[in-house]
C-alpha cells in the first residue's frame, strides 16, 4: 500500500491511496475460508464447496469491502500520523478515480484536500470595542415592581376589555375578501394579551369590547415570529411561516389581574423570610436583580460585537472550491451546485468564524470539560425546580437527568457552545480595550431589533 500527498498551493492538495493485491487478499482469503465452512450450496455437503465456486459467488463483494476498509483506514491513519491541518474530510475526486472490481487488481483512490489557512488572531488593548451597560433607572425599577405585583396578584373575570387584560377567544382565518376562509385555520381556545398589541389603533378598538363580540386582527399582531404564531394558532411552524391572512377573533373570556399588595407577606413569598422588609429594600433588590440580568444581555452584545470586529480585522482565504465539493458531497438537504454557489457566502462566513474562534480558544487554553457540561445541565434542572416550586428531596434524580441530557449529542453540543461562548466573553473582557458605554434599555433594545 502506498500513500502520496501532493500540495497544489497553500490551501489545496491531493492524497493518493494505492492498494495492491497483496494488501487486501490475505483478509479476503480468511473470509473465503469462513464462507467455505458455512456456505450451503446445492449439490455440495456443508464445508465441501470448492473454493473456486465460493470465490466466484462471494469474492467480488469481499474484495470490495476489504479494499474500501483499507482505503478508509489508511487515509485516516495518514492524516493522524502526519498531523495534517486540513478543513473537513478529504473528498474523493470522482473524475480522476476509476475503480473497476471486475477487471482491476490494483486500485488508486485520489482525494482532494483543503488546508486550514494560516492567520494571526491576536487581540490586544489596541483593539477597541464598546461594552454597552444598560442603565437601571427608576422607571425600569418601578415597571418591574408593578409587573411582579401583577404576576402574583389575583385573576378575575371582567365584563369588558381594558388595557393590560388577557383575552381568550377563537381565531378564524379570513380570505382576501374578508370572509371566513373555507378550510382555513381555526383555533377555538386562542388567547391574546392587550399589552403585546403593537398597533395603538387596534389596541384602542379592543377597549370596551365584551364577550361574543368580534374583531379583525392582522396576523402580525398575533405573534412576532413563526414559532410563536404556530403555538398561538395550534399549527406547524412550517405552515405558520406562510400565513399572511387576517383573522377574525371572537372574544370568549376577559381575564384581569388585580395587583398584589406590596406588604411583608408578598416580600417573604418573593425572596424568603425576612430578606426584604420594606418598599425601599424591595426597590433596591429589584435594582440589583435587574443589573445582574442586564449584565448577561451586555455580555451577549459584547460577544456579538467582538465577532463582528474580528471578522473584519482578520482576513484570510479559504479553499473555497474544495469546500464547495465537500458540501455537495455531504449535504443532506439535496442542495444543487447552483444552490451551493448562491449560498456559499454564508457557509464561508461560518467556517471563517469557527476557525478564528478555535484558534483564539486554543491559544488561550479555553476548553470545555465533561464535568462542566454535567454541572451546566444540573444547574439548569435545579433552576427549573425552583422556578416552578418543585421540592428537590433527592438530588440523585437531578444527577440522573443531567447524565441523560449529557448523553444526547445535540444537547451536549449546544451546552458546549454556550459554555465556550461564556469563556470567550470573559476572555474578550481582558483582551480588548473595552470602551464602557451606558445606554438606556430603549436604546439597547432598538439596536437589538435592527440587527
């Protein structure tokens, strides 16, 4: 067996794997002997079938299996032993590889390879980016206090609609003429929150409406995205993505929350016995919690800002033609070459950032251990128990569930990404020349919506 590597340029190369008869026949001979012992051929006693007949019947498939196994193993071992820094798996060059198991005894497999580009990913204090800190002003604190008082208040049924109400009702899809669409979407037990209606004119039309009264709602006012719309209307997300019609909404019930009184009983229920003992302490506690919550938002914004900055700063080329071949060879979405050419930019951008982030992580010893993954899942589960006031009497139950989540490759991959992103954020804080900038919640949210 012979393996030859050839570099075409800095980003592209080839690997040729040559397999001759003496490489694969020893294993084929062993398999043939095993087949001879087990084969049941009419006219021959078990174990007495001539080897030539066994070879004629099974030889080709055995040779194919062994040749392909040898080829794959030798290719993998070569890449590992030579420590080749390549992008993705090698792609078989089908134009230059000719395999004929009927007539060949020697086989040559030619693979295209793409080398990982060389680039500098150093970050210094000269690299300036903004770190936006959301200002926790009095208006935000008061709004949060009011929201909590409503959340823990009493729900009662109302006769007519007012701002802040939750409305239960039935959704019926309308056609282009405003008539009920035959066979259209129908949701009997739908709901709508007055506070989430963005159109002020539509919100005003709701005020004063009573049970069994009807109103037409544009689909965009039911939900902001396909996933939420699917939940609101009880349909598949793929169906929701194509819904543009208006809906008739018939009011079936009006729920109104009477805010809880901000007293010691409420404080104890919210934070535990004696942690908060006055309105001022409650206000300060809310301010601290908002600041902590907004820190996470600021950190996520920092990560996105750093990604955008580094993508612009660190410029390098990829083995694009090789990567296109790789994507076409391995895609599960049935993409054509025309699709790949038109969509390649997004794949290329993703690959470039993955290379940049991986290099920064490697140079700064950022890794994610199994223990960190386990603790990540365990922490999420404990938080859920507390959020829904579920007693946690046996922590082994949480440990077992965390192990189950960790065993799922998709869950583990998402957790690994989140943990590494968190470590990257902390690294960015120490490496970049951060320019702290205090902004209002409105400014911060507006920028998020524009991105």
